[in-house]
């Protein structure tokens, strides 16, 4: 996805570094991602969730809080409250870019921050948290052995996640006094709580507290076997898919208008980038799919191959034809499935001095339901009459015109 490096002013005027991940197709909504305590905008969870949301038309702003990552400022002078103010500053930046945020996603302490910030940001319709503490002061457990030193000296270098971070006394004081209860009860947005029961940094009881305190609409999804940082790609991908699917229900995404020069019934295929093979396929006002080649051939594998799309068309036409016939007859077909494979093979009747290749599509049709043997036989006969099957069998004429 296109990713633009941007900067904006944080809560106290420091320059914050950010990435704005944009959809390749129509821009339908905007989200802000808040990273975990002492992490950065570029952690696996942030990148993968941003990519998945952008794929469904939701732009994502992910940024480094003051004093972290590539952002300016001293982390020792920040607090939980300043993180919330940075989030509000990010929302202001997006509004000034005419792309106001409607979704907030927060990881760990960032999850607590988005809950606290949501009631103060106009237009937020949905909030998703990953491994978030129900009490911001929970983060103190990560460095409780240094509390006396911090209180005595005003700050101290604390080893966290393999590096040294300076924590200030103001941070301890602020996070101890912060609470999410009011924000949760005042939250005028849908809430999604994602948490792993094996999270050994922020226990699962935190998810229960957040969920029970919040009002409806609210949802909970367990991230089985995931660690706190979602370091395994499959865990981050799963969380991203869940958030993307769930958000669609609450963001009321608009239907993009079809290009004025795209007549009804025309399929438009456009290159996404001249550097690869990813193609954007559009039909009508809101149907967008991708075609691509596998990584082994220089593509990204983010869409079906052209032959894959052709096989999908044959399979879809077959199941639709079977459903139409079974519905008309009143037969108890509960589901039709078709597995399609494609290969090129030498023609059986090829001349001895030549070896022409022809395309072979093989369909394996599965019919579920209490059908009689005669009904099953008739449906298999009907599968042979699917229009796409007939087109492939007869061959087609392709006429190419200059655009």
C-alpha cells in the first residue's frame, strides 16, 4: 500500500514522526493506530493491521509518541496523559488534511490511550484494543524494581524490551492517577476487545474488566496462543482481519462512485504500480478485486492470477447454475462446491510433427444435501450447461481496440 512519511506537532509542540498508509483504491475512512508502551509505529502488529485496513479502503495514521521512535522530545517528560494528547493532536492533523478519523486502534498501553482519547475526538465510531490494560498504572509492573530510584532521583534509566528507557516521576504520578472507567462509560462508539489468554504481560482479567465496564455495542475476540506483542505474523494477520471485518459494520463505509468513463457492464483493469504486476479490477461503483502473480514470478501474491480468475469464473458460474436449477425444482441442495484446477496439456490428436498444447480445466463438483441419485445425476448434467463452461468449450473471439 502507498505509505507516506509525514510529521505533525505533538501535545507540547515537539515534531512527531508518522506514516500514513493509504488505500490503493477509494479512500472510505481513516483510522489512527497507537502503539504499545515504549514501542514504535513500525512494530509488526502496527504494520500488518495498517496494511489490512488500507486494503479495505481505510487509511491508517500510525505515529511515534513523543520521545519514542523517530519523534522528537524527551520520553522522560511524557506521561499517559501526554500520550492521549498526542492522539488528539494526530486526529487534529487528519482533520486538517480533510480525512477525519472514525476508527481508533490501540495496542497495550496504546489501547488504554485510545479508550481515554475516544470521547474527546469528534467523529470516532469504533475503537479496537489489543492486549490493553484496564488500568493504565498496570504498566508500572514492568519496572517496579526501579520505583524507589525514580521517586528519589526524579527519573531513572529502566531496561525495557532490550534497551534503556528513562522513566520520569511525573509519568509514575500521572499513570497512577489515570482511570479508564469514565472514558469507557462515556464511550459513544463500538468497542472491540482483543486479548490473548496466554498474555503474560497484561493478564486476560484486564480484557474482562474493560469489556464489562463498557456499554454496548461491544465485542470480544480471543487471540489464542498469541504473545503480548503479536510477534508471530499469523497472530498479527488474524487480529488485522478481525478488526477490518468488524470495523466495516460500524463505520458505515460509503459506496464509492464508479468512474464517469466506466460504462455499466465494463470491467476495468489498471496497473497499481509499474514496478510489479498487481492489478486493480473494478466493476461498477464498489466492486474492487486484485489480480497478481505469485512472488516466485515477481509478483506479490496479493490477488488471483489471471488464470486463477478464469478458473474462479468457471467455478462461480457452475455453482450459480446449479443453485438456480435446484431452486426452480425445489430440490434439497444445501450447498454446491466446485474445485477447479487448470493446466496445459498436449492435444491427444496432435499431428506427429507437432505438439500443440490445449488448456484443461478440471471441475470437481460436490453436492451437499439429501438428494436422490437421479437428482444428483441431473445436477451433474446441468453443470455441463453453465454459460462460462460453454464459452470456454466453444472458444471466443477477442477484439482489441486502441484506448
